[in-house]
C-alpha cells in the first residue's frame, strides 16, 4: 500500500471512529458447529487446502541470499525452499532419494558452502538444483543406480510482491496472480523484501486450526478479551475491510488517531496510527504494525490440534545486543498475549464445540474477515454456502 492509499485508509478509519461503527458484511453468517470437529471435513481440508493449494511460505527477506533455505513439514509433504545462486528460488520435496531422511537439520539456515545439501543420515549430497551429486561409497554400494533420475522432486515455487508461495503437491501447478487476487498491490508499500528475520515461535494448540484462524479476523473481541493489553492501544470493534480474491486486508486504528486532526496531512505518519491484518488464504495472517511486521501461519494436526508459527520481521537488523534484546522481549510479549488470552479462551470454545450439542456458530456483520475465511473455504471445498438461516441458528 503506497502512501496515498495509507492516507485514505486513515481517513476512513477516522470516519469510522466519528460514526462509532466498523466495516460490515451484508448479513449474519451461521456455520454448522460440526465443521470444527468432523473428521471427514478435516481430511478434505488437509488435502484441498494444505496439499493441493499453494502455501504462503514467508516473505522474501526470510531467505535473502544464495544458499539460504527454509524447510517446513506441516502440510503433509515435507518442503524445502532455497535461494539459488541465480537469485531465483527452488523448492523440493524434502525427502532424500536414498531412504527418505529430510536433508536439513534446522527449519532455516544456509546450505553447505552455500551450494549443497548433505543428507544427515548417510551423506548423499544434492546441489541447489536438486541434482544428486554425491553418494558416499556409491561405486560399490550403489553401482546400479541412475543418479540422473534420483534428484530431489521439484515443487512449483513463486515469488511475487515480496512473498513466497509453494505448491506442496508435486503434480499440481498454480497461477500466483490468481492466488494473490490483487493483494500484492495493497502490500507492496510495506517492503517485505527488505526486513530482517528475527525468528519464529512455535505454539501447539489443542483445538481445530480454524478456531485458531478465527481469532485473527475481527477487532470485536479486543475490549472484552484484551482489556489491559490490545484494547489500551487500538479501537475495539472498529476496522476497514478490503477483499482481494480469497484474501483480505483489514485496517485498525490506534486510540490516538484523532491527533491527526491537528497535524497537516503532508506530515501524517500512517504506520503510527494504523495497523493491518492481511489474510492470505487459507492459513496465514501478515500483521503490519508500527515499524515492523509479523506472520502467523496455522496448520492442522488433527481435528482437535493445530500448530501455529509466529514470526517476527524487523525494519533492520538490530544494531547491538541491547536492541536485539528489546525486540526479543516485545516478540515474547505479543506471543504471550496470544497464548495467555486468545488461546486460553479458544481452548474452552473447543471443548464447548465438541460437547455434542448441535448448534450454529454465529459470525456477525461486524466480523467480515471471519465470514470471508469460511466463505472461501466452503467455496473451495464445494460445500453449500453457510447461509444464516439454518435450523436452530437463531436467525430470523
Ligand atoms: S537417507 Fe539420505 S543418505 Fe541415507
Ligand atoms: Fe485476540
């Protein structure tokens, strides 16, 4: 989002403050509670949303230099993404052609000498194109193999607007423009290529992955669930909403936004007065706030377990240990709020949803982001639209 768009967004937020309202969906939505625990639904989601749908991997700045790699194993297919010496990315199924070990020992790092992956099990070696280039004791132990056919299996990877996407299923292709749905234009001003990757925290949660995602898409709960933390910084139940294909972007106002009334527009600092939740379907939130951004990537484990990776990206590498420490502390604080406040509550929601009481989960007009995630999911899975008028929904 370029400066002029950010200025317009600030004006819209100030107008919402003045009118004490928020962006609204057309109608209330009702979701069948079984969607959160039905094992068949879960299996379909795993296949259609996490195996056959392109995944947001991270911003470009996570693996900026040749040989930098990132690996994850949360979609059902282990994935390795690496930056080649030609500057472009390569992605592979992270399974060694010998007996199947993953090639790297860390989630992210640098390839050996910047150009090789060596399997930790028996040392088979691959170059950054995935070709098998070394087999210890190969002449005798593996005299009959055809090395040319034993490279790593390639996956489609695309890098656009400072974001990396990969298709987990090696037999599928995707069109990155269709996946972005235009949100790149909205995000382009935030410089996702140029930040510094501080690190990631993993949190395993005992609830369905969609319950996890639901927490990110509305500002309605700030006042009630976060009275001492977020609600002291940002307006509750107030935000903009913009749709981009299956994705969306939501602006939020800090409590001091009306200070702008006394500042000439040319001097406005948009990031000081607004923050943005950007949703990349189906499982990622890019949270742009103040001088930095964070990503939250959520993956299903089972119908009642999920894992979230919370990553932090700073405007520049910390200048010294003291500055790094400050950022680390802030990172931990944000993570703690999510775990202590959101996840503790969602844990209880999960138990209620699994209680065997047939009912609908209601999503208000003031929760358009939550509605969008479920609407897109229904469309992709070919489920009937979750209209708001099902039996027992409480809607009239
Ligand atoms: S499994 Fe990789 S070298 Fe044996
Ligand atoms: Fe929250």
